[in-house]
């Protein structure tokens, strides 16, 4: 009822054509072009980054901005669908079964301020459509660092995200993983304790220097997965 009242008082318009009813209509959604570039770094722990769209696509950038900074959760569905389309296009169907999605976590303080983790909602949209498992409570953010968007220089971005992640069940200064804590998380998702045949895909909204994705990959590498990739909407 309240949603109906709010929609009457504040009608929703397509961000592209201003047609009333949805934040992005089907016609404008179809105009968003898939990024054909591939981003590889075989020398890094983060082997590949799948980038959905192009950073000169003003409609896509507006969608991301409204989703991330205006807190419009409904945009997780069309943005998640774009990620689904990218995965279907770039990954063979059989290989989708060997993937685990891990959304980039927010620090608890920032999560309380925002009210939701935008990367987690995107990962959940993918999971519902492609039946790919999501683990959203294994990688944790231990430091409430400055947002990367506020930092211009690449080396400062790398410094800003250094050691901001950890694995749940492991003390920050421990040299080994508490396997019991990790195993409990995996069992709740119907997964075994072995990542060696799995590709972990880190899900986030935007990447610029890939510093956050690379730091998350460095933290997850202790699990010894087959590969670690990134999946983002745009690379700015």
C-alpha cells in the first residue's frame, strides 16, 4: 500500500526516455551496449576482469549513480541482468557450474549508513537466474577506509585498500586459517571445503585501478581456488 502511495506522489520515470513506470524501460535497456574488451593480468592473482559496459555509456553511468548514491535498490534488477548477459556471453555453460560469486563487502558502519550492499544485491540477481552460489559472509571488510572515488592517484588507491579485508573465522594477525569457521560457512551454502576446481568471481559495481578487487583477491587466495576473477558494471 505504501509503495503504491509513494509511486503516486513520486512517479517513476525511465532514466533514458522519461517514460513513466520503470527506472529503465525495455527499449532503453536494449540500447546498452556490451563491452567487447577483455582485461587480463596473468601475472596477478586477479587473472581476469569481466566488464559489462563502456564508461562512455551515459545511461549506464546514470543507472549506476542512482543505484549507488541515491540508494535506488530497484535498479539492482536491470543492472544484475546486464551482468547475467555478460556471463552468458563470455563463459561456457558448463563452466558456470564451477563458479562461486563473492560480492565485495562493505564495512559494517557503511552498510548501516547505506542500508544495503549494492554488490551483494547484484550477486543475488545473478545467482537467482543462473543458479550460481553466492558466499556473502566469507570475505569481510575490517577497515572503514576512505571511498576509492575520493582518491585520484593509483598508488594512493592501492595504499587505501591495503589489508582492509579478511576471511571470517580467521583472526586478523593469524598466520593460518581457522578451518572450522570457514567450513561452517561453506556447509551452509551446500559447498565442500575445497576450492581447487572453483573460479571465484568478485562482484562489484565500478572498477578504476582494480585496487579493491586485487586486494580482495589477495585475501581470498589463501583458499587456493583455481582462479579469481572480477565482474563489474564499468571500468572507469
